[in-house]
C-alpha cells in the first residue's frame, strides 16, 4: 500500500499526518514520476490544463504566481522559520498554514521520488494547494542549486574549503574587515570573476534601492573606497551575492559593518548599519537581509556605505553594478591591478563546448575574438590540446 512507503521515514510520517490534516479524503495516490518530470517540464498528469510558467533562471515550474511567503525577489530565503515563529505568536493562527510551512521544512530530508510522490498527492486534493506546490518546488530547487554550487566550486578549486574562495586568500579573519596583506606584484594579471551563473542561480540582488549620494574615488584628497546609498534607519540591507559572512561587528569608522566573502573571490562590505541580521560564519543567499540601515560609526546621516573588494583592494562598485537600473552591468568581471585598487570592466561571457574537429583558430573566428583572448580567459596556451566536451569561455 502506498502509505507504507511514507511511513518508512520519520519526516514522511509527519507528511502523512499533515496531509490528513489537510482534509485529504481519499488515500494518497502515489505516482512515482521521475524527478525531471515535474521539476523541469510540469508534466504532472494531474495538473490538467493548468497554466505553467518555467523560470529560466532556476528551472522552477510554477503553477501561477502565488507562493506561501511573499518575498521581495524570486530568491528563496530562510524565511520559513521566521514565518512560523511569528504565526505561532499570534492567538488565532491558521493551523493549516502552520502545517504547510512545517511540511516545506521537512521536504529537505526526502528523496526525489518521495518529493515527487508528495507533489502528486497534493494534486489529488479536492482543492489543489498551488501556492504550497510552488513553494515546495522553489525550496527544492534552491537546495539542489546550493548543493550543486558547493560541489562545482569544490571541483574547480580543490582548496576552497572551509570558506568561499579560500585558495585566493588563505586566511579567514572574523575581526578585521580588511586584514589582507597579499602580494600584488604582478599588475598585468587579469582576474575573470563570474558574477552571474544562470545555471546555478548565482545572481545579484541590489543591497538597497536608494539614490547614490557619494561615488567611489578621490574625495577631498582622500580615497572613498565605496559608494554611498541613501537610506532611512531600519531599512533592510540585502546581500548582493551568495556567500559566507566573514565579519559582523562594530569596527571603527565603519560602525556596525558586515563583510561577506563570495564564491568568486569578491568581498562586499556594508557599513553604518543600525542592526545586524547575520553573524560571522553564516551562509547567505543573494537577497538575504543582512542588517538594517543606520548611521553608526563615522557617519553624518543614515546611509549605506557599500564596498566591493578583491583580495582586500577596493573595486569601484559601478564597474559591475548599474545603480540606476539596480542590476549587473555584465556576467563576468575582468579585474586589473593598479597601484591603488583594481580596475574592473564587465563582459558577457559565452561558453563554447569543444566539438570534434574544433581548433582554436576556428573557434576564435566563429566568435570574432582573438586566439590570445581565448587563451587568457581560459589559462591555456595556443598549442594546448582541446578535449571534446571541454568548456571554453569566450569573451563577448
Ligand atoms: Zn561612504
């Protein structure tokens, strides 16, 4: 009988309790559809003609637009606990909503087949809970992306543990915002940093939508290593990219400051905060609220001082972020060292998958770039042997 599959595991037992609480009148029909079946194509036979929307960034199948939790962006956050806490504090909380939130939290422990079964069973309810199904799809996709991203970075840079981009720094300091004394002797070295990767949902979230009040660069003979964005005290400040919080403390003129190390090696800094919402060591997703804006430290009025750094040296945030449209300028950041900071420009990088019979000259011609550019982008030589299936970055 189908329910015996569910009771095999503790969290599944919870599921069946919750499902019965959701006025499930008939026995669960378990259709062990393949994971890809429901994740990518929305081919659930029970969905009927319901309109589906496939989000290209993260391949989440959505049945309409509604989710259980309202969020400022499409990015999932760790809001389930907070929602549960606030729901349980009110006297007249909706038990069904609590059950749904608990159900989502338990989904992470299930196998793919079990999640597929769960979703199929939800489609058999007399009132199909589309927001709940969307939320489960979103949550699972987020977990998958997280796991995939960690494994990808681990594969590319084997020494990148226990912290993001550890091999670039070799140091993890939770006390000082800029502890690095790295040797930058080779000014010609360019770094190509991936800013956005739609495959793994590494994306950007604008830290705060206020107007820019002071730009990066020299200011009254002193260098301004970041950009100032106007905000009101208590306004939420968001993580620009996914990563790990390295610093969250009061530090001199910065006041309450958060520094996040990202997987591509960039660090972003958020100063003059009024309150912290994270602590050192926390992992964050792009868009997570990391603190509330304020005027702590050396500040004449409430604003966000936002810095982007690479190996301790500042980068003009406007090299990568368009503050008017609040979006990235390009997919990849190319950095070159100058005496004072890194100068960056963005480029949109295309990936070419090497096929049988490909050679560098042919590929360069195909994309209208030089062989030298391809070699630099991929750290290969002109006479390197290309492997079929190898992925080459092509600067656009
Ligand atoms: Zn500033």
